[in-house]
């Protein structure tokens, strides 16, 4: 491995039984400008005990796929004979890689990336490495139709109160601060729950379902690590990732085509946010995307009329974090 490659963050990709999604993900990754200089670890999960013949064939196809090309400069494949599940795979795999390298870029098998994705990730990891209040870098952002960045905003990234699991990166010292048991759960007050939900009104519900065993996820524990340590995530104004797995085929993921990105960011030069502040307009807009309470029909109609006559919509925000 040359010196330039050793300075780049390793990429960890988790795959299971979706060969077509995996192919799209790997093809896009291979087209990244830094792919030939990066090391890729691929964790291939094993079959569940009750897996049928179709699933077994899909798993075999995925394992053949990941070995079919030189997707990155170096590749190491870790195949599991048993089924660990996505949450356990990510906890174990990321922990191993981040301890070895000090930083990591994490992907799942349904993420189609921009050719500038690896450049964006590595530059942010370098820029925010010593900013200890930044716990993660995300590459996904909501499509323009759902999430608007103010026209006068002068940066290419923004502070988010909620981390993203659709293409992300972190450092060892942040990852090690995760309390996987979430020992503070029973001590959360109503005010704390409200503060936790500033990133979306579903955050505490996800935590509750995780703690009760209704969900098996890893990301809420990382979200709690951000929250407990008063930390933030850095996200792009324009997404570097499109999630092609929003078709009901993935674990803990339903059909949601409204979150797809038709256009991906191609920029490798980044206007970094040096002063880590919460832009109230962006925080409000981000919350609204993650607010489950939708506007009633009559409000939508009035908003439509306002747009037609050139007026500001009356019910632009469903709820404001900042008033």
C-alpha cells in the first residue's frame, strides 16, 4: 500500500442477499475518483437458519459478485457462515476497522454514490478530525423537493442534529463513546426526550423500540452518543448518495421513493463550515422532513393557492424548532 492510500480512510461495505443492489453499489464505488487508491473491506453476512433456496441462491450470487472485479485498489472480503444481522455486523465490523485505522467510511449494499463521494468523505474526515464535537460525517441529503437550503447559505455542508446511516464516516475516539446498552435510557426526562427529538419527532420512538426489542438497529445508539456528548453530524447540502434500496427489500427499510435523489453532487471542492453553528432555517427544514405529522388537505390547498398568486405559503413549516 502506498503512502497516499494509507492516508485515505478504509471503506467498509456490508452485503447480504441483494445481488442487483450490490452490483449498482460496487459499480458506482469503482467509478469514484479515489477508488483505485482506497482499501475496501466487504462483510458478507451468512444465511439465516430458515433461509429458503431462493435466498441461498441470492447470497451465493452476492458472494460471486463481490469477487468478480477489482472494485478498489485493495479488497478484503470477510464472509460469515452464520447470519449475524445488519446491526451486529456493523457494530463488529466498524469497531474492528476503526480500531485498526482510526477512521472509517461505512456503506451498505444499496447506496449508489457520486464519483466525488470518497473525496467528499476523506476531505471532511481530515477537516473535522480535531473538532471533537463532530461525531460523524454523512453523505446523504434529502432531495430538493423535500429539503431546501437557503439561497444565501455560503457553505456546502451544514450542522445536523441527527446523523445519517446512508453513507457515513467517523473516527475511533467518537465511535468508542457509544454506550450500546444506552444506560441513560431510564433517566431521560420529558425535556430530554423533546430535545432528542429536535432531529425528528421519531427519534425517541426509535430508541424506545430498540430498547424494548421491537427493532434491531445500531444507528439509534450512535444517535444517542451524539446527543449525550452534545455532538453534531456534518451533512452535505446536495447529496452524494442515492439509496436504491427504498423498495422494501432491505432490513428496517420500507418503500419510500420520495427520498430518492435524481441528481448527485459531483463537487470535490468543499466550502467547509468552520464555525459549527446551527442555522435555524436549516434545522427547521430538516425537522420538517422528519416530522410524521403531515399538513391537512385544506392547508395544502391554501398553500397551493398562495404559490399560484405569488404569495408566501401560509403553512410552510409544520413545526419550528427555532421560532
